[in-house]
């Protein structure tokens, strides 16, 4: 079975329970493969990044395999504003967040609610220089484990969405993203838009941020914020200390 998210933001949980932790989110228009159904819950795989988890079966619309495959081949079209809204003939206004997918709206066989969108769209691959401008749209967004929107986002959701809005596909979690791209030996070799990864005492990658010019980094920690970056890691001037230990810098694009 296959489906598409027809709500603004849907929690994807680690287990089939409303009390289970949110591991990521489905944004409006993202399409999914349904791997298993268990009472009111569905275990899904998100087509964009192959991420798996559980969603309430009432929070998506069933589509055919043909339509799933069709959407998977089409160019991704995304909402380019912090928040906008979808309209429908019954005067429904459905708010959608930055990065919501609009690719299916022109397909009347999928868009059975006759949703319409008149806001700003983005599609295609942008130059690497555009990444930082996009990152600033999330500035001060509160940290939310599993979040992917300006109303709550985690560190790797932030990097994934910034890249996605500029036409690039990277994985969902920091540990997965750290396996992509080309490692750089020194901060001085990096460019704005490259990713810096940070580990814990056990050596596990637990954090990621986007490198800016002049040894700054924008990342999600408490909120999406800008801090200094040096060979040790992230230096928080407000706390007067390093908060994250640098592990590796990667050139993804």
C-alpha cells in the first residue's frame, strides 16, 4: 500500500503509540510506502529519505502504486515561505509549513480534495551559495526532537530541510549524513554550506550544523542559532565554553 500526507505536519513515531517518541515528521504532500498496519497505526517508509516509523492511519490518504511511482519520478516542488496555506472549494484553509511538498496538486486523481496553492514555490537545484540564505529562514526555530519545520526542528532535520529546499537529497539523521560526501582535513578547506559533525565521549555522531563564512556555524541547539566554529568544535560565547566536539567536516555538494 502507498499513501500521501494530506495534513500540515504529522508525527512519525518510533512505536505504534501516541506516547512513543517522535523520530521525524511527515510534511504536507510527502508520499510514503505503507509497510504494515496494526490497529490504528501504520508503519511507513518515507519515499524521500527511506526513513521508517509509525503514523496514525487516519493521518494520510491512500494512493495507488502507480501514483506513488509517478510522484517519485517527478520534480519536487516545495512551499518556499515560512508558512502559507492550501485552499479548497469548501473554503477550507490548511496552513502548511516551509518545505511542504506541492508536487501532487496538478494531478486530479491524487488531489481528490481539489487543493489549490497560490503562494511562492521553489524547485530544482540551487547554487551552493543559496544554502545559507535558506538556513536563515529557520533562525531561532525552537529545538524539537524529530522536528522538520520552523515551529520545531532538530539539528539534522534542519540540515536536511535546508538542503532539500535547494534541490539536494541527504539522509535524515546526523549519523547517516556523516557517511555522505567528502571529508575535509581542516576548517580552512571548507566553504559556506559544508556540514560539520560532532561526536560524544563514545565517539558517536550526535550533532550536525552548516558551516558559514569566517568560522561561524548555524545549527540547532536549543534553537537554530549561530556560533563560532574552531578546530575543537562549537564555541558558545553566551556560555563562554565549547558545547560540541568537532569530529569531521564534510563537503556534501
